[in-house]
């Protein structure tokens, strides 16, 4: 089989071929095709985009939360798409999940509200080093006014969120008032996937 025939064979099939099969013909041709982009070689089209990837990490982080009602995660990313930090809503270090209240009602002292550290603040405080100036924060729920203060002060310049269901509350209105004044952008997540599934089963690896 000559080289022309090999090209025609690979192009028309438009699919991945095994190294074993290709090496039977010509290893040099195989390497040329690998360096050309390879749309015709079966590259996946349904991979998640950067925003979905980082929001996915925020959502995964939220699963660590012990809060029975609200689970929020956050992921901070720099301008080179490097993850700087992650966090989720939880109690401060040393405050036991088993001893502090998780209730939403009753005497405020015995509710979760005075104690829980929100995901955004935890992500900012957890970050191990390097400037957060110019970073983005991915958080499923629009940040409250307290977290907005921390976001602004840390130098984060953009918020990517999914839900703004508390938009009519004073907290979120105040949050937007401060974010607008400080020039911090906020954008609803744009993606092509409505859901993703993770499996820990060996057979799925
Ligand atoms: Zn908050």
C-alpha cells in the first residue's frame, strides 16, 4: 500500500485507529496525523468548557458541607485558568459540626447563622498563596453582602454564578450595590451541559 492510499483510508474512516493497525502500514504517517488537529480522528465534541469545569468543582465542593438546608461551594481561578482555592459553607476550625447548631429558626444564638462561614469567604481564606487580584470566583448561588465585601477586598474581579434566587433580599441588593461600585463583574454561567454525572465505579474508569 502506498502513502496516498494510507491517507485516503484514514480520512474516509474519520475515526480513531489503533497504533497497531497504523504501524502495520507506516509509523511516520501516524505521527503526521497526530500533529494536524485531528477533527477527522474522532476527537470528543462534548467535553465541558472551562466555566463548566470550574463550576463543577464548586458544586463538588458543596457536597462536603454538613448544612442540611444549604450547600454551596466556591472555586477561585486566576487569569491562566489555574485553581487558586476552593471552599464550601461550614463552621470555623475548632467549632465542631456536632456541637454547633444547624437550625434556621428559633433564638438566633441557637441557629446556624452566627457561626457558618460561607463558601466564598472560606475559599478566600483557604487560599494557600499567590495574589487573588484579577481572579474569578465560581459560586452556584449569588454571593451575599458579607461575601461581596470579602470578594471585593481580596481583589477578585468577576463572579460566575448559576442562581440568583435571593435577588429581592436586602443582602443581595446590597451585594450588587457594592459590586457595581467596585467594578466587580457578575455573570450567569453559560454552558452546554445541564448536568454531569461522576462515577466512582471501577468499570467506568
Ligand atoms: Zn455569603
